[in-house]
């Protein structure tokens, strides 16, 4: 996700260049598993921050999805509340209401529990459910994620998770485990990411599961303002 401040316009307006999943989350943990759509889900738009101080945040954005099937505009409002539980754990609740051309009206509820043993390590148990005019039942995802910053240029991430629907039956479409190695190279704003993954997807015809090995290579250019990055890191650390 790219989150760029526009100081000449307003300190509460951000320009977004983001994938579908990361627009609702945080950069280091922007998705729960992989997107089950074969096309890259890229959105462009603007975000307005109505309240970004303290533990409660309220924002709204208008974006357009860019893909081969045409444009899919979306407007979305988000309320997020974070509460410290102990010195090293916190909980976060997020409620989203949206409208877009493809899914029409919908809402997403998300809950996160985080353990921060130190400033370089984070463990997160997360889950979310989405209901819209385009879905039968609840589209759900859950995962247990671990993140470790090895040094200024290198980080690792591992995840065990699943996703599926509640209708016609409550069963996971896919269970997976993966590992990511992320490193900056050549420039501070240029990154590569290596991701081996093993998954157990459910066959729609037979209902049986098979085992799949996957490998994903990602090359990323970051446009995030230093001030925005510092604010995000401070929020993670509870400052």
C-alpha cells in the first residue's frame, strides 16, 4: 500500500496506490493469505482523515480499481479503535462500510489481537468477515502472523491461515502456511520479496483437498512519505 501525504492540499488528505486487501490494513500485514482473484487488484484514490489522533481513528476514501475488466469505483468509511490490554498486548476493532460497482453495498468487521514482545517483533491473531449484496453468507478470513525486523533493510514474516464462506456451508476454501523474506536493495525505496507457500485448497467439484506448493516473487517500489512511515511505526508501538 502507498500512503502519500499531500501537504499543499491538506495534512488530512492522502493519495493511495494500493491492492484491494492492503487498503483496509497495515503495510506489514496488509493481507490475510493471497488474493483468490487471478488478476492484480490495484486501486487509485484519495483518503480523508477525519480523526487520526489517539486510539480511535475515522477515515473515508474514494478509489477506483484498475484492471482488464474496466473501472470499479468504490467509496468506503472506516472506524478503528485500538485498546492496550497489557504492556505488550493490544486489541484492535475495525468496522468498514462500503459501496462499489461490483459488490454494491457491504460491511466488513475485523478484530486483531497483537503481542509486541519488543520493538522489532510482532505476533498477530486476526480475523475478518465481509457481507455484501454480492455474497451469500459471510466471506471470512483468519490468520496467525509473525513478523520480525532483522535490520534496517531486512524483515521476515510467517503466517498460518484460512479463508472461505459461511454459505452454502461453513468450510474453508483454502488452508495455507507461508514464509516471506523481504529486503531493500540498491535503493532505500526498492524492495524484493520471496514467498514460498504450501496450501490445501478445496476442489469445487469433488470437495477434496489437494496439496499445492507455490512460490511468489515480488518487486516493490515505495512512495510512502517518511513522516507517514514514522507515524505508522509509532502507532504500532503504541505511542
